[in-house]
């Protein structure tokens, strides 16, 4: 049985191909995951072409595994297929809104995670790319995504050519709340984060960035307020471009 507690991201892959037979089996079996109204509000774009991988690479900040992995999978929130089905059956779809976007994103991420679990159980290695939402316009253009579709998650996939390492995780007390949400006072913050802050690699991370602590590295270097705002504005524009905010009027920025 696959030991999920030992899972690790893989960024280097062998040249050995991932067969379509195995890939299709995983994609089909993963579709038994939870889905809103049994609509399966997702699609997956399978990229094997070296040309398209190189086109996608800048959208993912040129991370090497995008071009080195045998397969790149882009998981897309998809209300296009459901809308087309409704239109062709004389039904009246109304999915150009934020709720539909959120429902499709939820479906897509559930499906993606189920696929990842199954792929790793088969011995495949993969890495989830958090950059998909940073540059959606470029991905939309490259993959020719139509209205009411949106790239939500990307994984690189292949047979591992490294062991990788198990990442640390916060203790259970950081994520479990009984009955109601419990505020994070100083004691609870210390119980949640002290072990992570004490790791040698994180202490080195703090020193290299000339910060006082690990929290400052995240707020001042990795995920800054300015960057988050810029990406949020671009994300809203891309959502509007893809038809998911059509019924909400003008943007906040406007």
C-alpha cells in the first residue's frame, strides 16, 4: 500500500516514456473522485510535444522540469463542455459567473489530487507547479483554451530520476479546530511553527535573505503584497476574458 506520509515532489525524470495506456488508465480511474452534481467540471491538456513544453516554460518561470519531464498535464476548470451540452439539448446554461468558476476549480483540484495519488502509487514521480495561476493568459493562448475554461493546476510527470526529499509539514495542532475556529495566540503559533523555523535549511534561508525570521522571508521576499496584488489583477482580467465574470459588471480596478 502506498505510504502517503513519505510522498515527495520529483523534479528530475528519466527519459523513459509514460505510456498512453497507463496515462489513460490513471485519468479514467481518477474521474471517480468527488464532483459537483456529477458534472465533472474539468478537462486535462496532455503535453508531450517538445515545442509546446518550451512555449509553456516561461509561464512557469522556466522551471527545468517543464521541458525535461516526458509529460506535462494542465488541469483546467471547464464549464465550456457543460455549456455546449446544455445548448445542444435546448437547455439554458448560466455559468458565466464567479460561483461557476469556484465550482469548476474545486472539481478540477479534487480530480488533480486524486490523479496525483494514483500516479505516485504506480511509481511515477510528479511535481505540482504553483505558477499556473500566475500567468494564466499565456497558458490560455498556448493551449488555445476557449471561453469558460481556465488553467488551474499543472503537474510534470515521469519516472523518477532522483529520490527527492520528504518536506516538513505543520503539526496537527496547526490545522485542526474542534467545533469552532480557535484563534492563534502566541503560544499556539509557537507550537505550530517553532519546529519548522528551527530547521537548518530554513535558518539558512533566513540568513541568505538577510531577514530576522522565516515569516519575513515569506512576506518580504517570496510572496509580497505588491506581487500578490499584481497577480490578482491579472488573474481577474483572465477570468473575465474567459467569461467567468461576465455577469458581475465592471472590475474593481475599473
